[in-house]
């Protein structure tokens, strides 16, 4: 059983953080909330999302899985305005999700989740941790996009740096420790990442909201932030770029 | 039922049937990837006929080397954008496997990018009108070449036709890839595989049958396994006799090839020739196309256009039979082959075709229809109507009476002189228990009934007489 009422903005938030990476996803529903963990088709990034039942206005659920086509779902959510109340109900007999937006009733067929693997949270030691305001980071990433398709992130005990180099142009963002919310690291660390993945990960966070970055040297990067009034949390993992010579 | 070609897909490279030499080259290439830096030839092309083990060995290789697999085949739209988003992105970045574990390439954690049916990319712009999704493979070849140039991960391209890959903008692939050719697998090896499958499935069989299947497959392991499976459905024992069940197999081979041409190519000139070489009437060929169309064209827009072409062809067949003018056949043929062929905007991975289920249903229901018509004929004679009318209007009511009124049934069996089979048919499965009773009753009453009827008519006649007598009592004028 799954029966919930929720503001459209929360659902849009879920779509914003998942749809850039995966087209189809298996949502694990429990009485406490909904979670999702999925690897993108190119096997480069993973999204790990958790949203508490508190984020919903009403929430009643047993343990179950919902296989959702995110392109389709995001199309449906475009029918709703910001602030609309949306009711979700699982129709077990037809394996459909009944979505009510005002007087509109939309029944959406679900995907079979049988073939979808259960990803675990990988065990990684990432020695550096940076908490940064979203606006600061996205400015640097936006600038880099115009120059190259990959960027270097580096950190030492005093600064966090972002560097992108194209054929003729470069971008360099240097943030000293006092401009960051937090910076803890043991030693220097540096890794290279694809910009389009990285920018997709941070684009839904706006303004002064904090983003937590965990990284090491030539290791995946972990990007964490809250959404839906801190009742939802998303954590991305991005594999580094292979350095070509 | 599980597809045996998937169930028995080789788990490791040494399980792949045949082509030892190709497998050796593939393994050697894979070993060059185990160092820290990518080798010079970052991609290989596996080229060979269908069913020779190309895809199987690519997947088995990944398993042997514990590599994560990204596979793009004909069921994905492989345009520039998809290839960039999946293959290119995968090629230049490190890997998280399907469980989210980090696979560091310096520690041998590679991901294998498999581009299946890479010679089947449509380069032309074929955006279907009014549809939002683009299924064409536009610019796909260019994207593949670029991906190979910058990749940090191993790539395998799989093709049936190496020339098809190289021509039209693919020349540079010659320099940056190694070609590994797969040959038709020899019959003995196929027989061994078939025997192993039979053992696993607990099916007893004779060697001669397996040999026949293997020979007919002409080195195509997949089709041999398919054939074996279709023979074994619902059986524990198969022998050469079972092969008669697929008696029209050889002729089907040609029709299968023709279907493949209709569904896989767009060359209308070629298709015209094929229609002539198929040994069946064009309207039968149409049934084959109709049966397989929805299995092939998975994109809804393609399917709609395909059905549209088929329906137009059918209109011409209607005119042919109405006017008995066979000059209209070519129009119908072109519509059903060429029309269906150009209806697609992409190629599909399907390679199983089935005979028309309509014809099969017709064939299996033939005895039943025969009985029905003979009953309808007898009934029609009795009621002085045509067989068609008797079948359509009288028979349903008649059956209902027959099933629910046992006396009626007895009488009718006698009157219409129905055989046992016909009586059984009329009773249907639900009322078949009454059969014995009716047969006995009909036999017993054969003579009695006549008597009873005679008696009845006598009574009637008597009544008439009596009435006449009563009437007779009325004095006539002459009495006075």
C-alpha cells in the first residue's frame, strides 16, 4: 500500500535531482519515507536519495518498490503549478500509480523492478570535506562549461580550488577557507571530473544553500545536499575522469 | 518460457562454441588493457554472420575479466546524442559498477563498452513527423569514431557486415580498430551444444535429429538453439519424426529471409525481386508480414505507418478478388513490402519470425469446422435455407435447444440423422455427458417414436372425425 499527499514542489525536487542521471528508477518505499539508489547508464555516477515521510502532508505506506519512468513522471509534473497539492496512490491490481492534481486524475503505468539491481553505498575513504554555498560553486562551474568539458578540483588546508583549461581559455576559482562554510582535510588532494555530470549534480541547489563535497586524490567525489526544506537528502557519487596524456 | 539462447548463453569465454582463433585474439586484446595505460588499439570490431557468437563472447569476456558492461544495441536509439551520453561518457570516466562500487582502472577495474549491430546505424536524417522522440541513428558513426579516439576504456563494435561499417564516413575506423572475424560454427560443435542443452533440459533425443538441426542452421548457433527449443516445447522426447511438425521449414527459410529483408532494409528495388522469389501467393505473404509487424516495429509511430501500408495493400487485394483483375497485384505487393520497409525510422534487434497464427488457428480448427458445416447443411435442408443462413441464424438457437432439452435432442438426432460426432459437437464440452443417454434414447425410440407419432396423428384424425360428427348433428336444410 502507498497513499500520500504532497506539495508539487517536493516531487519536482525529486525529479530535478534524479532525472539528469537516470531515466528509469526503482524507488524503495517504507513507512518512514522513500529512497532511491541508482547508477547512470554510462556507469559513471550514482544518485542516492532519501526523502522522509515528514516531507509529505499525508503519508501511509507499506514496504514496497515503485518502478518509475522519470521522463514520463516529469512530464506529468509539468501539469502541476507550484504549490499545488498532489495525491499519490498505488493501484496494486493494475501496477499503476494514480496521480491526482486538482481535479485531474492521471494513472501512470509502472515499470517492472525485477531486473533492477539494488546498489549499495560504496565504501570509500574520502579524506577532504568542504562545505560551500551553492552560488559560489555554480558560478565556477558555469564559467568552466564555456571553456572545457572537464574540470579539476583541488583542496589543501587553506583553500579550495576549481580549475578548467581549454585550448586557449582557462577558468580558475580560488576560495580561501574563510569564504567556505567548512574545510577539513588531511594534506593536498586533487581529482578530475566531467563538467556535464558535475553541473547536473549541483544545478538544483540555489543561493546560499550549502553543498557538502567529499573528495580524495583520483578518487570519486561525493556531493551531498538537502532539499525539500531539509526533509529530503541527496548524495551523488561521481567517478573521476580518466586522465589522458 | 525462458529463451534458451539466453539461458545457455556462455558464462565464460571458454564456453563459447567454435571460433577458437577469434576467441584467442579477443583474449589477447583484452590482456593489453590490464596495464595502467590504454593500449594502442582501444577498440576491436567483431565481424561475422548472425549466430556465430560475437555478442556472447563479448559478454563472456567482460565476465572473465570482471569488467562492468555498457551495452548499446539496436533496441536503443543510437544517434549521436545517445552515444555521447552513454558510450562517450562511459569511455572517458572511471566506473561505478551496477551496485555502485568504484572500479579504479589503475587497479584493473575497466568497463567494456559494447556497440552491437554497429553496421546498422542509419546516418540519414529521418526524424518522423510530429513525434517527439527521435529514433534515428543520426551521426552515430561519427560519434563512435570520436569515442574510440578519446576512450580510456575498452570498446567492442559488433557487425554483420564489416564493409557496411567502413563505408560512408567510417574509413578511419580501419586505422583505429582491430578486426576479429567470426566464421560459421561447424556442425559437430553445434551438435555437441544441442546435446548438452537436451541433457540439461531432461529431454531425450536422437543424434540424427540434432545433426539435421545443426546442418540446417548453416553455422548459426542461435537459430539452431531456437529450432531445438521450438521442437521441444511441451515434450520430453523428440526424434526425427518430430521434425515433420515443422515440415514447411525449408520453404520457411526463404520466407524468413524475405521477412528479414522487409523489416531490416529500405531498398525497395531489392524487395520487389524478393516478392517474386517467395514461393507463395502475395496475400499469404501479407499474412506473414502482418503477424510479425508488431513483433518487429516496437516504436509506435513506425507500427502505425507499417499497419497503414499493410491496410492499403489489403484494399488492393480486395479489388483483385472483387474484379478478378490480377493486374492490381503489383500495387498491393509494393505497398506491403516497400511500404512496410520505409515505414520504419530505425532498425530493431528482433530476429525471430513466426508463421501467421491465423493460418495455424484455421488449420487446427478444420475438423471442428467440417462437423459444424455438415450439421448446418442437414439443418438447412430441413428448414429450406442455405447453409450460410442455417449456420448463422439457426444453428446457435438449435445448439441451445439441443443442449438443454434432451427429448428435443433425441428427436432431432433421429430426424436429421445426426452422426455420433455431430451430436457430440452440438452438445459441446459442457453437456457431453448427455451423449450416451441421447444415443441410447434415439436408438430405442427409433421405432417407438414412429408409433407414437402415428398414434398421435390418429388421435388428431379421430378428433377431426368427432368434430365432423358434431358438425353433422347440425341439421341441414335438406333435413327438413
